[in-house]
C-alpha cells in the first residue's frame, strides 16, 4: 500500500498570511452577524474593514517572520481601522473558540511560537553583546 504525500511549494510566509486572512475574515463575519445582523454576506462597513485587513496582511514588511499584529512593532493600520479591528477581535475572539475551534487554536499556537521565537532571539542578542539576560 503506497502513501501519497503532498509537497507544498508555496513559501511558508504565504501560507501563514493566508491562514491569518482566513481567521480575520471569520472574526469579521462573526462580528458582522452579531452586531449588524447580517447573514451570509458582510455589510458594507465590515466588507471595507476586511479588504483593508487583507491588504495590510499582503503588504506586511515582515513576510515569513511576521509576528501577530497585536505584538508587532510596526503599526501599519490607520488609527480608525485599528480601533475597528480591535473591537472586532474583542467581540469575536472568544466566540472563535466555539464557532471555529481549530482555526482559533492554530492561531493561538502560531502566536505562542512566534512570541517564543522573538523572546529567545532577544535573549540571544543580549548575551552576544555581553549583557546579562
């Protein structure tokens, strides 16, 4: 019995950004359903926010090494859009665990891994410069 394996040729950063686009889209859909009563399609305001978030993810300067937006040092969202996406995440975040548990857990896991990587990198850089960690 032979096993078939799928080899992904898409760069890892593209996969991460696509996954983040999906999670943001799901969160905006949850928010739009709950706050604006839409069903099936996003309202105009939420559609505009989703397109903006998608554009920001595509243009992220960190690419494959992208941290989560909440822990990023570069704030690429305009202040009004940042407020809107924060409101969406506050409302939809907890609901993601019930409505899309696999995506929510993957997102938390990726966030944890990236945070560990950046924390570890900072400690290594401090040790190389002679400072105590």
